[in-house]
C-alpha cells in the first residue's frame, strides 16, 4: 500500500501545481463515490436523541453505570459513532483546514462509522468541508456551546468542547476525536471496554480521544466530580489531570492506552524528519508503536496548514507520511 501510493505521488501529484488541489479532491470524491450534491443531513437535538436512541438502548449497561463488574466485556460495548465538535467560526476556524480534513477523512475511511456527527454552532466554509459533508455518514448537529458546568461559567471554546464531549458520550457513547487526530488503525479492541482514554504522562491523560459506552461509570464520575471545581482560567486540570486523579482514587473503571503518542510537548518529532526523540533515523514511528491515532499538535508547531494538502503530501516528515497513508487508504479502496 505504501509503495503503491509512492507511485501515485511521483506520477500524479508531481504534475499538480501548488494551487491546483481540485484534481486530487476529485480523485478522492470519485474513490469515495460521493454525490455531486453538497446537501447533508442537519439534526437538531431532538432528532439526534431519536436517531441515537437505538444505540443507547443497545449498549447501555446498568452494571457499568453503577461500577459493578469489570470494564472489559470481550465484545463490542461502544457504538460505532464518531463525534467531532466545532465551536466558533472566527478567523482561525471559519474554514476547515488541511489537518482537520485529514482527521475526518481518516475517521471515515478507517473506523467506518454508522454516524459521523459534527456538533457545531456554526458552519465552516471551504472545499475540504464541502467534501467531508458529502460523506454518507456525515450528520451536522446544530449545537449550542455550553456556557455553564455545575453552575460555573464556561467561556473558552476549548473548555466548552471539553464539557460537551463528556455530555454527549455519557448520553450516547461513541468515539470522540479532536479535529487534528489522524486515525491509523481500527478501534475494534478499544470498543470492547466500557471506556478508554490515552495516557500522556504520570499525572495526566489525554482527552483528544475518548472511546466510551453510554453512561459508563467513569465518564459519569468524571463529569460529576471532575468538573465540580471547574475554573475557566485553569488549562488541562479538569480535562486531563482530574481523570488521572479519579482513576487513581477509583481504580479499575478506565482502560488507559499508551498507543496515542507523542505528547503535546514532543510535537516537533512530527514535523522534523531529523528529530531523534524516538528513533535514530528520526521522525515518529507510529506504525512500529501500533498507534490507534496520532494527534498533530499544530497549535504548538504553528505550521501553515490552511490550504496546503499538496505540500504536506510531498513532505518527508511524519505528518506527510500520515497524510499519504490516509489518502492512499481512500484511493486504494
């Protein structure tokens, strides 16, 4: 598969000018057999509750809700629903960028979700969103950003997204993904646990990926107790440190996974092919480590990714390798 895409890059992408992305997007649309129409399903909250009720009814378990029994069930316990959240179409988020496009394309191609839910209070523009919104499982969910949690004000969009992901997963379950997570292999094994969360380092978990059945004991506890002291000025306390504390205090109700590296402070290894943090040859060995997904920490790297799919595909760093992996996955179907 890697070799096949290498040929595609040398014979086809090399012929594209930097500003001619449409031919590649057309190739992707044809490979996905997408309709010409740009219309998509729009759900309000009542419609979402109605459409997702069968998934909630199927996967909810009262034993799990009240911390009875183990968290590994040996069979699928998490509905195959993917959740993304998009709050605030300001200058930075008015248009879907290349990494966000690759994230959602990877989730669709590899996880094959029944529903790919886009919880949003505004609609991004651009050709990348136009393509993603044509995916058969794409659903636009009209959503108001939370302004309070336990009567405490929530103003930052990032914290509003933190709160909403727990509410949605508690109610319906599924897979939450940050919009710069590139999915690299199926989550089948993770979906046999009541809830899974990525490890970051001692004292901290990541919340950029959460895989949970509806009403899991840990996610209920996380929302009720992990956010009771919420402060909009504290970064990462309720979303990343508190789940670690709760898992230490109440062990055995959370599956912690280390196959989601690197951490945010190792972002350079993704963009610099000569960074030898993980290997002597440089770059990040996501295949060798068995990653389920790789989080591209672009806020730290500050790389220009608004509209440079062609440039990323030709790059020799790990982000380029991941981009080629996703595009090849779609084109080779």
